[in-house]
């Protein structure tokens, strides 16, 4: 990628992206409340009992109204993206990365002043772009298909996706240390690298009688020079072009969503496909009035038929149990849930569960704990372990990272758990020993356990 100055034309187009579009693409769970949308706070350092951040589409602004002096607010997609990815918005520090991040997230070609373009592809001709001002989208809430439907379709889809050498090397190599059987049981697969391969897989699914409507990640686009009013001019595809898929399972072993490791920035996105058009008087019109006004030049951007992914928990067991876990079977039927570990990330949860032989809940962000409490209460869990490295909890030197606030929010969450009679402990370690619990365990080291009620510490021992 060029390191030159990003063109003003690209910056203008990125700034024109609505906050609602970015929030949806990032997988944030939006709920319509009057003329606003309520979302979980994008600040990963802010734990909320209930979402208390609001996006106002008419002004393209957002603000967190939660307690604790979070500070998350802004007036464009760049600031929302920066809060989401870096836990702060400092234009001097984050502007360039945020422009590139939003552009990659929304599929906008990046033009540099010296004339080069990114992402990779045919850059012999200048992409057609028209700078525009941000406008309030007429966002249509779409409910995704059932967990059973998504599970069935995702499994069929993943079985037909390739495994590329570069991804296999990452999974089987020293970075992840999965076994081949574990890779297959999890369902790790590469994103098909060309459209012909994508179309072949989708044709197989459709010929098998599957409907892809409202399955997050699948979307219908308009063919070149197509007429939106002609149903035959629309085709099914996927809303991602690179990286690999990581299945996300619920408490019944169903693959309810897919996470995508992009190999770029942001590192991970959801396999999500919020429509940007809706039917009105027999015609398909854009949610965004300005895109509708310039509809002729924006037809290639039309998307319909998909659904947002949200950001669900990933419920994980070790490979021997995963091998026999039939979809639809409650985790309590295959595994004791007396002690459960909770940590961030899909890889972290999969690898940690394999090394410790305990069930793990992978949280998609440090503030997304709202669904953990009902799960562990339903499982009658006696002890919940929160696993985070010490630097994530207490380092205040990293603007883009976590800090003492995270510890405070985890402590608040722990109070809720202890109020339900669940013992809560913190597993922590020095950051130089591992960025996550998976890194620590792969390095053959163990954390320190802190009882959050008594503050007593002891080394962790694994049988």
C-alpha cells in the first residue's frame, strides 16, 4: 500500500459515509429509538449494563450517555471508527488510519495524490467517485434468519470454501498451533479469492434448495448495466473479498455467525450484509437520499436481501468435545459448566479452551458482556474467570489500547455476577508474556488468579 498522502477526493468520500453504515458494517447491534439509533458504546474500554450510546442520523452524530466519563462522541464516521478500534479519537494520531479503515470497511478505493490506488486490483483506470456530503439514511431494520437456518446454511457454505496455503500456515504454525483436526472441527475456511468460485458455491447452495435471504454476510447485487426493477438482474454474492472465516457458535453448538480475519485493518470484521435499498412503490430505492438522488451512478452499490450480523458471544469447548458436539445440543449435555472462562476474541477462546480443557466464552469486545450473565446463570455456573493481561487492564500509556477503566468495568460486571451467587476471579499476566490468554498458554506460561472479592492472589495450576 502506498505511503503517500491520501487524496482529498478520497477523504471527502470517506467523510460522506454515515455513522449508521459504519456501525452496521462493524456489527454493532442497532435498535431504532424514535429518530435515533441506540447502540453499545463503541469505546472498547467502556462496560455498560445496557447500551446508552445514541446515533442521530439527521445530524450524523453520536454520543455515549453512559456513566463513568467515557467521552465517546463525534460527528462523522471517522470518529466513530476510531473510538471503536482505538478507544479514542485524536485526529492528529488517528486520522489517516481511520480514513483507510473506513474506506476498506465500506469498499471505497483509496486514491493517493501521486496517482496510485488501493486496494489491489485493476488500477489502470481511475475509479469513478463523486464526493458528497453526509446525509441521513432511511435505515430499515432487518431481522436475521433463525439460529437453526443460519447454522445449516453456514455449515454447507463453509464445507465448500477453500483452505489456502497462507491461512493453513497461520493456523497450523507457531502463531496458532491448531491441529488439522481442530481446524476442520472449528470450521476455519478461507474466503474464496475470486468471484467465479463464490458464484459456484452459491449456485450449489441455491440448487440445494437453500434461501440466502436474511442470512448475514450474503447479499444480492445488481449486475452491470442492470435494471433494479428486473428481478433476474440481481445476483447473490458475499459481502467480503479477502481473509478467512472463523465460525461463532452459540450455547447449542450452532454456527450463528461468521467472523472474518481480514489480514488488514481492522483485523476482524463480521460477515454482515445490511441492505442499503428498500422497496417503495414497486421500485428499489437507496436508504441514503443523496445516493438515491445520484442513483444512476450508484446502481453498482445497491445491496438487498442480506442482514446485519450483530456481535454475538462465541461459546467454545475443547476439540475432543467439539468433535462430538451435535448442532442443537445444549452445551450442558456434553460438558460440565461449573467453571467457565471469559475472554476476548474467537482465536483466543478456541485456543484457550483447547489448552485448559474448560469451556470458554469468547466476548467480541471488552464491553460486550450483556449476554454473559443470563448464560452462566442458566448453566448454574459456580465460578466465572475473566482473563485479561495486566497491560490491557492498567496501562494508561497506550491511547489505542485499554487502561484502568477496563479493570473498573470488569469489576462492575463482577459485582453483578457475585450478586447472583457466582464466584468471580481474574486471570492476569504480564503483557510481555502474551497479548492474550492464547499467547500465554502457547508460550507454556500460566496466569495469576486474583479473587475479586478478597483480592487474594495465587498462581494458576492446570491439571
